[in-house]
């Protein structure tokens, strides 16, 4: 075990050749699926929504693959190993959030929209301003989420390739390579290719997590209490890892994080876009049910993996710097180089599938909402629209590479929680008001989206997440004037209030009762959903 500890501290774990071979094999196999899928990408619907060709069960597996990101596998396992109870809050919050998505948005969005969130908002409001606002929000949320995934990818591949943490240039090159691969997947495969990768990745991830969980429990006679006992013995925090307060000593910060996690999923653009890849609303519901079961089982695995890493790895191995490596290091401790290579390849697949889904969502939002419906006023050339989406994907990929290099080393679950806060602040209030509030208008939507987005991003910039503490992204300066690490407790209610205020300010706008009635009937029954969105040209 001492040797393992020494290796982990130097970022030298396993055999580099074995790691690279397994990693290369996986990338090659998934690229084959992406190339095969690209042959059927003939229309915008094929590129954005996979031609609505996936069943509810297939899409549910893909949704779980989209959702179980680096935050779930690397970040949560590391957070539980390091902080115990507080780390498990991420699992609970991410899972409970799906109930909100199932009950409030999944079926209704599928019935009302066509490709993006902007379709839903433009149904009964002035099309051009709300589409521009929806695209802006989608791009910002996707950027925050991409940063988390790229940071996780950088740390993981650097561990595989034995690049020291002190080698900033080497780590940056790794992040850049991941970004280039992501761009290739999106440009070639579109949503259909991305979906196949997510299905493969979800199955492999669940199998890998199940194997590791069974192996850990087997070491302790399948007695989880024994795992906890040894984790307490090995942890420098002792019995503190079994109770709250290690990471979030401030209860208000704890509540703010929980609120962002529970409400964020229903506003994540790459999750919302998944509901458009199925042919009917019934299949959209089935997708969410499948996703809840698969995600729930996986999060139970993370509990064993996190405490198992603390119980089996040498004391002092899991630190704030190495927490994202907890699952790979546990795999190396249990099964040596081969298991490490397999688990790391699956973890990389996790990251690659999620960043591909995020990139195609963000690029689709810009191409469909801004280019096709704002610039071209609803009459674009379909081929040109897809070309714009692909160009946007390249730009987004390059920006994500830069962000990933800056955020490299941060806990990915924590970074994803910031993306959840932005999604819950900018998107969720507007979606709910549009679906359920008869008097909600364009001004209210703009106030809610832009106001919630601006408040959330500003609070993040001036929070301890960015500066002022040992775990901040920027460690050498301190401009943290906002005390909470996650702004959800302030920014989410503020966005709801701004929606009400904007609706009151714009109360003189002409209200189209027929349009609202049509949207209500369509969202609740699915009648006419296949006709898509009626372009208003405003």
C-alpha cells in the first residue's frame, strides 16, 4: 500500500502502455459507432434530435449516460471519501432532482417544443428576443458544465499517462486533446452518434461501478457496516465522516447547494434536449423512469465506492488535490493495472459522452434559435443551419478547453453544482412560468432569464469558489465578497421574482389567449406536437 501511496502522490499509477492501449481501444470502438451514425444525418432533425428514432428505454439509458458525468463517478466518489456525509449530499440532490424533471417538465416540453428550450418559450411570446435569451442561457450553462467535465478529463488522463500535477503544460495538453476528441464526435455523429456513445458509456459505467462495489463489499464479507468502521479508522476526520459538517460548516451554504442540485436538473439544456429524441410524449415519460432507476442504482454504488476508497486506500492518499482520483485509485488497489485501465477508460467515456452532449446542445441552440429564427427569421436553409451548428461546436470546444485548463484540479462535483445553480436560476423559472402561468409574457421571460443569469454568474465570480480560499480556482487573490460557495439560495428565488416583476412591467403587451390555450392543450395532451413550433416572426 505504501507503494501505491507513493505512486498516487507522483501521479504515477499503473503501467502507462496498458493504460494507453485500453484507452485507445475504447476511443476507436466508439468512433466506429459515431461514423456509422453519421451516414443517416441528412436533416436538421437528424442532427439535433436523432430523427426522433430512439425508444423510451433507449433514450432513458442515454439520458442516464448524459447525466452520470465526471461529477457522478469521479467527483462524488472523491467527495464521499474525503467528506463522507457531506459528499453524499451530491448523490441525493442529483437523484431527487429527477422527480422535479419528471413531474414538471419532461412530458410538457416534449409536447410543446421541437428541438430546443427556445422553441417552448417562443410558442406564445415574441420569438426573436426570447430565442436570443434562451440561446444565451444555454451557452452559459453549457460552458459551466463543460468546465467541470474538462477539468475531470484533464486529471484522469494525466493520471493514466503519468503526468505530474506540477506539470501545468502537460496537463493543459491533455485537456486540449480531450477537447479535440469531443469536437470530432459532435461534428461527425450529431445527436444520433452522441446518443449511441452515451448508451455504450452508461452500460459500461454501471457495470464498472457494480464490479467495484461488489469487490469492495466482498473484502468486508458483504457487510457495509464493516466498510464504514474501517473508513472511520483510516480517515483523519474519524467519526466525522459519518455526520454532516465536514465540508459545509455553514448550514446556509449547505441549503443553498441542496436547492441548486434539486432544481437544476429540470433546467439543464442538454437534459431537456434529450426529451426531443423520442417519437411520443409517452416515450419521454418512459425515458425519465428508466433514467431514475439507473441513476438511483448508480448513486447507491457511489456510497460504497466513496467510503470503500477511504477504507481500503492508505491513510492520507485521498486529499483535496487527489479526490477526483479516488475511484481510479480504488480500482488499482483492487485489481491492479488492468482494472485501473478499464475503469479509467470508462470514466473517460463518461466525460466524452457528456461533453459531446453539451456541445451539440449549445451549438444547436445557437444555430436553431439565433441563426435560423432570429437572423434568418424562421426561413433558413436546413443544410446551412447544420453547418452553422457544426461551426459553433468548434468554437464552444475551444472555449471549453481554455476553461478546463483554468479549472483543472477542482472537484468536478462542486463545479457541476455551479452549473446546476446557473440552470436553475436562468432556465427553470422561465420554463415553469411559460407552461403554467397564463399571464406570463415576453418581458417577464427576459427579466427572468437575463436577470437570473446575471445574478448567478456575478455571485459565483465574487464567491469563495473563484477566489479567497485554498480550494478556489484562483488561489493568489481574494475578491470573494459573497459568502456562499453556491449562489442558488439567492439567485433562484431572485429569478422567480424577476419573472413576476417583468410580467407586471410588460403588462400592456398584447395577450394571445388562443396561443396560450393551444400551448396548454398541446403540453398536456400532446395533440399537434409533431407540427413543431409556429413561427411568429417577431
